[in-house]
C-alpha cells in the first residue's frame, strides 16, 4: 500500500522555517517511496512566480520538479492577504482541493501553519467526505493531519491587534481542526502540551520535529571552509559567534548587536550576522555603527552557510518567539554549541548546560555576554557541549524523523480504512 500525500503550505521559500519544513517533508516522503506533492500558492517568498491566470482554468498548475523548490508542486489560485500579516490565502480551495484529490488519488492530507484558510478549508472538505460516507457508505475518505508550527500569542512579541487575531483564530479554528484531524503533528513536546490545553486528544498528538536535510549536510566534512574568513575580512585569530537568520524583529538580531557592543573590548571574539534583510535591518545597521567586532555577510549560499557553521565557535539566537529552530539544529550538527533565549521550542531543542546555554530571555544581554565569555575562556566546557550538540542533532536527520512519520501515517490510514468498512480497531 502506497501513501499518496498532499502537503499543503501557503507559499514556498528557501529560507523560512515552516515553508522549508513542508518542502522537505515532500522530498523525504518521496525518497522513502511514497507519492507526495506540495500544494501551495503562486508565491515564493511573497513574490508571484506564476501568473494567476495560468492556474485558473483547472484550478492548479502542476510541475514535476518546481524550479524554486525542486519537488513535485501544485500551485493554486491565491493572493497575499492584507490581514493577517505574513500570510497568503487560497481562492476557492475546497473545490480546488477536491479536484486535486480526485486527479492524483490522494489518501493523506497534511496542512501546515495557522492563521490562513488552508487548514480550515481542508477540515471542511474532509468532514464532508466522511459525512457522505456515513450517510451512503460510499465515496472518498482520507487521513488528515495538521502541523501548526505553533507559536503562542505572547504579549512580549505580538502587539495587541495581532495578538487578538491569533487568539481568535486559535479559539475558532483549532476546535474544527481537532474534530477532524487523525493526527496533530507537533514540532516539540512543549507544543504538544499546548495542543492538549486547546482541545486536542492525546491519541492525536505526534511529535515530528521536522529536522535537517541529510542530503544538504552529506558533504559537511568535505567542504573546505578555509577561504571564508578571508573573503569576509574576518581575522584568523578570533572566535566567531554567529547569528544566522532573517534580520527580523521576531528573531531579535538587535539583541545580538547589543551583546557584541558589550563584548567589544574582547579582541578575541568576533560576531557574524548572516541572513536576508527583514523588518529590523535598518535598525540593526544603525545600532552596529562604530562596532568593529561585527561582520554582515547578507544571505548566504548553502555551501557558504556550511562554511560559516564550520568556522563558528558559538551560535547565538535571542528570538522573541521560536517554534523549534532548525538553524540551531544545523549548527549543533556541526558541533557548535548554542547560546539561546530559550523561548518556547528552543528550550527543548537546546539542553541547558549540555549542548548550549539558556539565558534569561530575549532581552538578557548581560546573560548572553557572560555565557559567551564563559565558553570562550573555558574551551574544555565548549568542547564538551560541542560533542553533545553533534550527537543530539543527528537524532533530527530527516531520513530518521520522516521514516517514523510515514509509519505513523500508514497506521492512521489502516485505521481510517477499517473505520470506513465498519471494523472496530
């Protein structure tokens, strides 16, 4: 029995965590021998990559290997919403998804993220299918899974208006999703606890922490990083502390600049801030004026990212909100301990005192500076954490996590088929 899976995400990206998780899920399910397809919008990083008129006649346009994400992709009619921010909505998605299911024979649907209409419309369609079967004993049925990548509506990060929207969405749509979903996929046990509090049933919960792509890191040891410092004018005799991520308020790179300022007297410590420009870019540049211990690289290629990881002594993330932190797992895979604000999923990924250091939240500049100095001045402790970090990260290889997920999907499909023919399981 082969799984035929539609993975539903509102757009594609080669740098954003939730989008990458959906794309890599498709890739690794296919590598495991299943038919998996990414169902997404016409947008890649908020920019249209196909004309909407191209998808309107049939309701989707199919690419066997999408040029932006290199997996089989169905792009559907969609638009960027004026509210909520940072979201894309699908047009007429119940009808479009019904057609895709029929054309591709899908028996598993997995929706990603929150605050958009994909999970809502998928829940409606699946419930309609099951109601038809209950009334007629005929028609289609499929496994439905939802993966929120949940981030609590925390007042530390969200302004009241957006926080209120998130609270309202959670109250309105999570009950619908939980009433239909066979599985609720959670990136950490911390998220699973929150899903329980919001009404999910224990038997629905499955921890799937996404993970890092085996293929992308297969040549980690082979890649020579010796030219990286010279290209970016970084001294050879310094310990590099790296921030890697979008320069945006949620990830709080401004705090990293302030840590660098606090340690500007240490000639043996140098900070690298790498990543694409976001909503905190101008503020970060202004705050960094006059500091000689920071290098900005901009967005890096995959090979340069690996080189940076190999050259780094520590990774630092002072996020205000983080569901998991795939970038931290990548640094840990390279044996780089993590200094983290320990917000939400980060406090599960990075174990305090074992493979990194938890500081007192996103504003704890003093604590982060002290943690960096402690590990620079105590290389034996840093090496102990490095070994632990590398061992832990190998638990998050997608070949392992997705194989286990596929087993769970098989189990759910068998249960769904037994239910459809009236067999007690």
